[in-house]
C-alpha cells in the first residue's frame, strides 16, 4: 500500500493549493482540477464513467494492442503468476465503467461477440453480460461494488475468447487516495 501511495504522489504534478485529482468517477461538478494522469498499467480519466473498449479480441482503456492481455487464462481458470501490470486499470470502489464494442476483428471473422465474466474461482466465472454489435448490445455497464476492499484485483474475461488472451483487470484503490495535497515546494514565509 505504501509503495502505491509513493508512486501516486510522485506522479501528481506539484502546484499551488490542493490538487482535486481523483481517479475515475466522481461527481459532474468535480472536474475542474482533474487532469488525466497516467499510471503504470492504467489510466485515470476525467470522465464520470470509465470506458473500456473491446477491439480485436482485447479489452483496453487506450489503444488495444496484441499485448493488451491482463493475465493468461486456460479453460480451468487464471494461470498463476501471469498478471500483466501494464494492462491493469486502477479504479475506486463505486466507480462506473462501460465496456464498449468496437471489435472489427470479431466482425470480420463473424464471431458471436463477447460474453464478459468475472473471475470467481470457478472455470466459467460469474456472468456480467454480452457485448456484441450484431445483437444490439454494443455497451455493457457495470459498477465496482462500493464495499470492495482496497488493493483487490478484479479480473474478468470473455468466455468465448479468454484462451486467446481476451482478459482484463481492475485494481481497486482506496477512496480518496488521490485527493491528498502534495507537499508544498515553497517554504512558508517567516515574519521578521
């Protein structure tokens, strides 16, 4: 936890007064001091709902690439030790997200779309729902449960394409972890 906070504080640019920087989410009026801040493996934006694109049999927040694989998965479940930190998206409890279908690769081979499931210790996972352009389900919304413990990693996968690398992950950070003000770089004025 301390290592995460140290990384976060080094990435918040110094400036006058408190920085109202939050991860994703928040209230519509909270956007004035919320610059998009890159993090190792993830990205926090200004939007109230984080968008996760589904492109070319991958899940990604920015540009989908062949290595946009959060972890390896066999039909039996996740492969231990295969996590890819660069593919993790950092979020807070209660944040909303939407998987959006932009999968020209899936359309090209006429696949049946994607069935998103959360890892829950079973081979089939817990169903969240389908996402496919053909069925009219081009977006699937989900909210990270508000009671999710900090540092929890929520892994998810496409039931049809997980064995070819269609996996994603969110890591839950403490509420308000980026609401802290960085230390002031100017010494306080002394009277004298």
